[in-house]
C-alpha cells in the first residue's frame, strides 16, 4: 500500500535529497571523495622473509611517522592524532611489527600513554621511472 510508505525514505516517489548536495558547491557526501591510491612499502620483519604492503590515509601517515621517529618511537603526545591505537592495529594486521611501551606522564591530567616503536624495517618501494 502506497499510503504506508515513508515519503522521505530514499528511493520513495517524490523524495528529494537536499542534504547531499547544495546548489553552490560540489557533492558533500563522503562516497564522492576520490580515494588516493596507496603507497607500496617493503616490510622486513625481525624473523622471516620481506613482504610488500600497500598503505594509504592515516595508516600511511602513522607508518611514515614511525619510520621517521626510529628507535625513539612516537606517542600521541608528540605526534597528535585522533586514533593512534587504531592505526597501529591496522598496521599490525598487515604484518608490521610495532612495539607498545606504556609510559607514565605527569601534568594536569597524570596517567599513562603509549609509545609506539617500529620494530620491522620498512622502506618505500619505488616504482619504475621514479627517482
């Protein structure tokens, strides 16, 4: 029965989506955003053979920060980001060895924070023709 349908539901007759697009701008929906292709890396674990991974977005950012930090590692205090633990979780799922060291901190809100240290050797794989 047509009378029982939600007239504002997606796909309903006469439904107009005014939230997805404003007339003076491009589409605002996230699905319209173009994804950047990932960056290929070669991971050499402490035990085992090297293997390639491809990382993009915030996971790539975190991996680059860890590579730059070297043996001193990164903390959410020195390298602020909203979800360090999630980035580390995703990189570990790809096989990247990352150690978590729990450290106390003082200040107005004393407690503990994590220091993440890259334990695998990771290098960018250059494609042919790149310098």
